[in-house]
C-alpha cells in the first residue's frame, strides 16, 4: 500500500533551493512513498477570531495534511528561524485547539541555505514547534545542505555531487524505516 507523504517547503521562490532538495529526496525514495506538495503561499494569515468559521483555503490545506500518512518539512532559514509562510501554515493546520492535523504522523525536517550552516538554526526552531505538535521526528541524520547556483542539486532535482547523493540516500533510507516503524506497517 502506498504511503502518502505531505511535503511542506518553506520557500515560495520559483527557483527555491529547498524545493530542489525536496525533489532530489523524492527521486531517491522507493515507489511506495507518494509525495504531495502542500501549497502554502496563498493562505490568509492565521487569525484566531476565525476558529469558529475556518476559511475554505485553511480547511482544504488542513485536510490535505490530515489525509497524509507522513510528513516532510524542507525549510530555508530566514533571519535564523523558520520563514513566516511556513509557520503560518503550521499554525493553521494545528488549530482550532484539539484538532491538530499533524499529531502522531511520522516526520522529518531537512533544509538548505546559501550559508554554510545549511538552515540548521531554522531546523532547530522547527523541531521545537513540531515536538509540541506531537510529530514523531526522525532525529538523525540531520540534513543541512549548502547550495550554490551550480549544485549540489540542479533545477530538475538531479544531484550533481556524488557525496551528496550518498548522504541523501542514507537520509531517505532512515526516513523510510522511521515512517514504517511509526506506522507499524
Ligand atoms: C536569508 N538567508 C539566510 N541564510 C542563512 O543561512 N541564514 C539566515 O538567517 C538567512 N536569512 C535570510 C533572510 C531572508 C529574509 C532571506 C530572503 C534570505 C539566505 C537564504 O539561505 C537563501 O535566500 C536561500 O536561497 C533561501 O532558500 P530558497 O528560497 O532557495 O529555498
């Protein structure tokens, strides 16, 4: 049976390195994983006054997460934290209180930046948020990828550096095992 993975990429940029990284990881995964990117760019900002009457785009995004078996977060680092657009989507899908769409779904956090720390600090913040939201997160390997325009992943999600391919394959293998362990399939 196919395992549906909801992918949340924290960048809206057309040529996003983080989206490239997501595609690279997806290509390394076995066919049993079906990846679905969650659109987070056009969501109205979260407003608690609307908890009793959730706007249609919020409900649709939340249902997409509820329907997934597993989660993959791919985040850039903005000013040493998670981009607001990603945090907004997480806040929406976690509410109203008691209806958190993420709870119990196995997940992982990875990311890329042009800086040498590869979005490590943003990922650390995101791990904290997701721990609160009851997401069982893969601990290792941590994936901090430094991007340049020419790699290590091209615009089509092809990995251009052998050591990166080997490292990301190791991540994918651990992620798949983690998802199976949590879902007990
Ligand atoms: C950045 N960038 C950045 N990089 C980093 O390593 N640490 C940081 O704190 C920040 N802060 C930051 C803030 C803002 C507002 C922007 C726009 C950028 C650079 C960032 O890593 C780079 O733009 C990446 O290319 C963003 O990821 P995507 O859009 O390529 O996926």
